[in-house]
């Protein structure tokens, strides 16, 4: 589990998403606003963190792990679109923190994990087909 690069990618994405629970989102003149003060961000951050973190432990079920990655990418892109929408509708004098790009970075990391999981699945399938061919050849002899 730990030796695989996709585990590292999923863990890094989970760490980025977990950090959103403690970071500021918008800096205004009066006070900073945290992600957790806005209910849709609580839900999106919690769901995407749960999906990416639970995907780490599905290493024996690669197809299910790939589905979790796809769901997580969709959630993270929706999260980033929502942040982008708020960015373009912001009040003058407000600035967004660097953490506002964490969902898109996490989606890139999850995509990279998906690619490596897919490579593992193709490798296992090709080795299984090779075993099947060798079994058939033994039966013919």
C-alpha cells in the first residue's frame, strides 16, 4: 500500500483537503473568513476529503479505487468552480488566499493517482491473460 506512488498522490490530496478545515478563505478589511464558516464548503471539503482518504485503503480493489478517484475529481472540480464563481463576484477590497487553489491541485493529484491505478490494473489484467495462455498451452500437451 505505502510503496505505491498512487498512495502518495491520494495522501497528498487528502492532506491538502484536510488543511482547508483550518485555513482562511477570504481576507476582508474587517476580518478573515474561514472555509468552515460557509456551509457548502464544509460539505464539499468533508466529502472530498473522505472520498480521497478512503480511496487510499481500497488498494486491493483497484476498479473501485478508480471509481472513487473519478467521483473525487468531479467533486473537486465542482468545488473549484464554486470558488471561481465567488472570486469573480467578490466585493472590492477582498483578497482570496492561496488555499483557494487547493481543490484544483488536489484534483490534479487524484488524476495522477487514477492514472497509476489504471496502469496497475492493466498490468494485472495482462499478467492474468498471460497465465491463461500458458494454462491452455499446458492443457494441449
